[in-house]
């Protein structure tokens, strides 16, 4: 595999200096694309204040597309990434159906409004599962 990003070579990925330059390159690109997200990432890295688990998750999700594009360019796999994204989007119909299914099920339980965010949905669902004595092994939770 070869590195396609100008100014970098494959051996650079195994050197601290090379990784620092790569990180700086990414940060510059992120700043040019989304200054607010860049500022938030810098603030998180500097540990200027504690971030909640939800804030960290939201930051990771917001940064993910930028990291994905950067890595694709780094290795020259933009076409493969585009194909992968197209394959993923093709599943949107199934995901929309699942969401509709959950919403209809929630309405049957006489819930006025289905929570929009995952945190709200989780807070709503957890007591119901506990009441039904359904124990789950949720590995995504912090312990």
C-alpha cells in the first residue's frame, strides 16, 4: 500500500515526527472545513474542561467523516470509500423501516412522543426493559 498524500511516505507513518506532521495536516484541513469542530477537538485534546460521555460521543461522530475522508486521501482509496458509502446508504430503507417500527410500537404503548436523541431513547427504554426483567449486556455503556 502506498501513501498518496503529498509530503508523506509510508515510512512516515511509523515515525513520531511523521505522525505529528500528519496530525497537523489533518487539523489544518479540519479547521478549513469546520472551524467550530476544530476548536472543539482542540479543546478536548487540551483537556481544558471535562467532557461528558455524550459530548465525547458527539465529537467522535462529528469528526468521523473528516477522518474517513482524510484517510481515504492518504492511501488513495477515495473510489473505494465512495463505493462503500453507496453500499451503506443503500441500507437506509431498512433503517427507516426499523425506526418506523419502533415508533409504531411506542405509540401502541401510548407514549406521546418518541424521543429523538439516543440518550433520550435510552433513558426511556431502560426502565421499561428493567420492568420487563429483560437484562441486557450493553457493552457501549461506561461502567
